[in-house]
C-alpha cells in the first residue's frame, strides 16, 4: 500500500499534493485518538505541527482554557485527518 495519497483521496481529505505541505494547516480528526493522557474525540480541531515525506503527521491541539495544556499527537496518518483551513 502506498503512503502517498492518491488524487481522489487528496480531494476527499482536502490534502495538498505533498503531505509535508500540511505543516501549519488546521485539520479536523476523522476518528477519535487516544494518547497516554487524554482522548481527542472524532471531529476535534488541531493544527499540523510537523509532517514528513513518509506521510507521518504530528498534531498540536488547542491549549486548554483551564489548565493551559496543549497535547501533541504524533504518528498520525493523512487518512485520519481532513483539512479545514490554513
């Protein structure tokens, strides 16, 4: 299976041609994701902190209003996100 998104997948997920061009974009999670500390529900919004040529993406969630913590989710796939903004 190829790690690069095909044209139909890029259109459906709103992805650029190269996965590394996702850095800095705002995305929505298409499935719930669990870290050792918390769970992000499906539909949560995050910003792409890092994306490499192998298709692996690191997301940085929004800072919590009450405690000031921002969780980072590593090793995400482009299949798990949908681009919603710059």
